[in-house]
């Protein structure tokens, strides 16, 4: 019985254990199933996108299809920036290992072709789990062809080439500070490239293909998913390539002729629309190699012993050459600003053409501890408003400013847009530096108002200055300057268009006409300080400026000056304004440092080329016609008698070489520009003389002296600038440096300047 009970008890115990075990198994199963459901829910529902993306990445290989960056064109459709075909070279270490390719051969050959380090290629090849290691980007097509030959010759699968694009600038350094450049990633970093990057860059597309487990493409499959790239839009600028080239040519020549230490800038603007036709800063740089600095600068950097110092010096030099002085630097405008003072006084009625001003050479100003001097310390005596502008008389313009009064003067500065940036569509525009109202309005200290009246002790940007001058001469309208006229997408549809934007009218049309009339006298009258901007046949107006760098002088250093000139043409109905600024020309050139002697001829030279280019016809007086330069006609094949008549009618002299009756050659050649009165050689037997000659120094010579000096070595003279009507007009610069070697018969361009009665203004 006892045994029977024990057996029964054991069965109950076993049954209980079994039941509990089954229960626990069921519970665990349910829990596990619930966990599985939760996990599946998480994977399939909550994290569906994540795992789908992982599956796609494992099962496909995606290649980017680069969007083509939009082109940048000048106003006439000339391409300034465009994308050209380029290639990226990369290796696939995983495939190099898989197909047992010779990694040393690959590294050696890629190093030779691509001019990269062999060691760097080998290092990248060590990452055998990688399918993509970039060796070099944006290589030229001919270099990519060499890589293709390498791949074909050795049947390489681990070396790959992919299509890409490279930014190309057909004109090199032309308009570099306007256009800017893109980085290695294709993103705009400077200029228009940066400012309008969102329009230019477009949107990349892609191609997705099926891939095997090891990452290689699955061949013979129809699966391919293609997403079109959206190309960037094209930009159409207000810049004119020809005008830009002219501005840069004469700015660069002035920098060299006057040994300008700190560069310069030039702006050419349509005064009636605000369009920028040209904008140049110096030094410039090659947009296709924007990291490279000038040879001279690089030599100085290379001479530094410390590596960190070299790196920092290079970085500073690059930033300096990329800086657009025309919008990013401020300066004291000096006497060019007298245009604005005159305009506000005429508008207020506190000055007129009938006003007179007495200049004893100096004057006392309330609040100023020392006398204020005119540049002509002996004084200008009594003069009209026009004469005061012609003489650039500081004393007269201080009195004109005092007549306007501090508060109204300040209001006009605001109205002319000189307290804030102009809003030009370029990156990096700075604003001006002015006194605060409480200081400027101080009735017990008029020194600020006096100094401002002739453009001293405040700072503005060049773009602010020319925009204000345009407003004073175009009928009184302050316009917003701009460089992008329109943007067109890949379908040819306009997505942006810019027209003339009037900010406000500052002065009346009547005032504007008087300002232009006065400025014409400053240039076209023999007593005007701007006479070196004179261009025969054209009515040019303008104002000179010479401002001393006050901080430099206060620090006890050598005197340094900013010389400038702002001109308008034609003055009867102004269309174009040109501003040239030269920062710190040398005192060692033998040329007097002033805006009238240095900057005015540059503006005159620019006008002499762009006005005819823009179909603005010259109207010569009888006196001017005697001195205008002559374009050489084609004489070869004509009779000697006819050739002589033709040349004499042009005001040229003739020397005949040979006894024949027909012209066989000539010097200078046809289409060359030469000074009036030049002696032309016509040959009747054989050809003209050839060989090389050394260019003489014709600086500070009169026209006749320079022509004679050049003729002695077989060279010819082409002049521009002041009218050579008196002996005070001399050569201030020459296009080919003295001592250089040129071909016999070459025409040397010379800029003329009248140095008489010119002060530092």
C-alpha cells in the first residue's frame, strides 16, 4: 500500500512537472513569438526604409551623373566661363586583389601618367575592402587617353575612368575679379561663381545597376535605373569683353609706368542704366589656375626659411590677388568728391555758375587747430564756380560746403547712397566710413564739414564713388549698379532678368546738366586740371583726385597717395563714366604724383578706344584735325605718285626708297596707328628693312622729340592723351619699356600729359 501511494504520488509529481514544463514552454514560445513579431514589425514596418536602402546598396552600384554647370557670357554672348569634359581616375583595390593584378605596376604607371606619388597609390590600394579610391580628379582628355591605353595594354579591371567636367575660363585672367572661380568640388568660391552658385550648379543625376555579392556589376541584366541630371542655368553679364580688355590694358600699363606699389582699379559704367561694362583690379590672376601667384611673389615666398611662414605668406598672397579692390576696399576719394559737393550746392541754390570764390591760399576753419591750405599755396585769387572746379581749389570748395551746411550736406551724402553699400550683385562689397551725426553737426567744430567738402578724412568704396558721380551727371538719378543682366535655364527659358533700378532722384536734371557742363571745362579747357584726359573729337568731362594716406603720414612714414580720376562722356548727354584709382604710385619715376598727371591720361586712353567702339562718333575741330593720329593705308601695288598724294592728304610725310614707279612695301605697315606728321617710308624695290632694334627712352620728351628719337632707330610713334599744342605736353608713358628689343618698324604707343600748372589735387 505504501509503495502504491508512493508510485501514485510520483506520477502526480511528474505530471505536475510536465504540466509546468509545458506551460513554461508555451509561455516562452508565446513570448518568443511576440518578440519575433515585434522584431519583424520593427524591421518590416518601422525600419523598412533603412533596410530597404541597405538591400539596395548591397544589390546595386550607383554612379553619379554630374550636372553641367551653367556658362557665364558677356553682353555679346562671348563665353567667359564654361564646363569642359574632364575625367576622374580611380582604383578598385578589391578588384585588384580579386583579379590578382600587379599593384606595383599600377602604382608606377599611374604615378608617371598622372604625376602623383607612387607611394600614395600603393597606400590607397591597401584598403582591399574598398571598391573606390580616387587617384586624381578632373584630368584632361589626353591624360585620360593615356590611362585608357594602360588599362587596355594590361587588361586591368581595377583601374577605372569616370566622366566629369572641369570649369574652363577661355579668357584666362580677363575679368577675373568679376567672374571668380569654383573649388575642386565645383562650388563657386569667388565673384559671380559664388554669388550665383545656386543658379549655376544644377542638380546631379545618377545611374543604379545590379551588383553581385562581391560588389561587381552583374553582366547581361536589363536592370538600370537612371535619374537625369538638371544642368545649371546660364548667366548673361553686362560686361563687354572688348571694353574690359581696354580697361585692363591701360590699368596694367599705368601700374608699370608709375611704379604703383599697392595696385589699382578701374570701373566703366553706363551712367543711364547702372550696367557695369568693365571692372578691373590689379594684381589680377589666371582663373584657370587661381591658386598660383605671380612669379615675383612666389620667389619671395620661396626665399622664406620657415615652412609655416611660407604657407601663411602664400595664403595671404592668394587672398590679396582675389580681392576685388573696386568693391571691397575703401579709400579717401579726394577732389573727385568735389563733383558731389558742387551738385548738392547747385541743387540747394547756395551756388550757381554766377557765384564767385576768393582763394588766398589758406583759410581758418572753426574748430580746426591749424590753417587749411589749398594745394596752390599762393592762392587762386577770385574765381567762378567753373574756374574753382577747373583749378580744383580746396578753399573754394570748403566755402561751397559751408554754404550748404552740415545737416543738409549730411542729407545729400545719404541721398547719394554713400552711407551704405550700393547693392551691386557681387560678393564682398564693403560700406563707407563716416562721422556720426553728432560729430558732423557740431556747430563749434566745422573741420569735418570742411574736410568732407573736398573729399578728405572719410572713406568710401570705388563703386560708391562712380555710382554717385553717375547720379550727378545722368539727370540726377541714383541707380543700383549690376553685372548680371539675365539668367536662362537649360530649356532656354528666362528665370531672372535685371533692368535699370532707380533708387531715388537726388538732384534735378537742370543741376545735372550744369555739373556735366562744368566737368567738361575741367578737361577740355587748357587751364583745367583734368586736361590730360582730353581726347580729340570728343567732349570729355571729369575730375581729378589726389588724397594723402593720413594714417601713413601720422605714423611718420613716407608720404603715400591715392591718385584718381573720374570721367564722363559725352558731356552733352553722358553715357559712360570711367573711374581709375592708383594706390601709392612711386615718387622715383620722375613723374609728378597727382591724379591729373597719372590717372587722367589713363581715363583718356580708355575713352579714346571705347567711345569709337561704342559708335560714338568724334567731331574734330580744325585745330584738332592737325594732331589726330592716322591709320596707315595699304599702299603696296599703287603707283608712287598716288601713294605720295594719299599720304600727304593724311598729313604724313614721305620718303621713297628705290627708283621704281610702283610701291612694293611700306613702313609702317597698313592699319598701324601713327602720330600726325610721321615720315612714312615707301619702297619701290624689294622689301622693307627687317631686324631688331632697341627701344629708346622717350619719357618727358615732346611729341616732335619723341618722334625724332624713335625714327633714328627705325621706330614710329602713336600718341594719345593731351593735345600736343605746346611744349609742356610731354610723353608720360610708353607702351614698350625702354631697352626692350622690338622689330624694325614697330609702332610705339605713347601717352601724352600736360604738366603745366598742375598741383597735387
